[in-house]
């Protein structure tokens, strides 16, 4: 129990430290979007990158799917007669969904930049103000 609480606190602080970068990604001057930030945001929290890309409906679907995978997977594993292998499949499905969500957010941000005439070379990768 104590390990889970410590893990949850560390994860929450990690996401809390990265959230200003996620929030800043949407307002990068002149409408440019950083695909790496959006992809990373969606890998950490599926749907966050889609939300930063201005797609709230898609973000909700990605987030709800990320919640449904463990709920449905572990419920099926609990009630299935030989559900033990499913317990190993659920984390792999979660990781796969996070990777798909990250790739989708990355490609959407990249497509937005191409359509609006922004190139990757115009991004300011400096740390700080």
C-alpha cells in the first residue's frame, strides 16, 4: 500500500513539473505547435496531446479508452475461467494505447505546422524565458 502511494505521488509530481511545458506548447507564438511536447503529453496522459492540438472530442475518446482498458481487461480476467494470462496482456494494451495516442498527437501537430507554413527549424528550443 505504501509503495503504491509513493509511486502515485512521484507520478503526480512528474506530471506537475511537466504541465507548464504542456500548457506552453499550445501558445508557442504565432500558432506554432511543438510535436514532441504534444506527443510526450499524450504518452504520459493519453488524450492530453489531442487536447493541446485543439481536438477536445478526440482527447476525451483517447482518455476514456485509456481508462477502459484496465477496467474491462481486469474484469474479464477476474471472471474468465482461465483469465490469468489476461493479467499480463492489460499492461501491454495500455502501453500500446499510450504509444498510439502519442503518435497521433505528434502527427496532428506536425500536420498543423505544415499546413500553416511553419517548419521545425523555426522552433526555439532554448530553456528558460
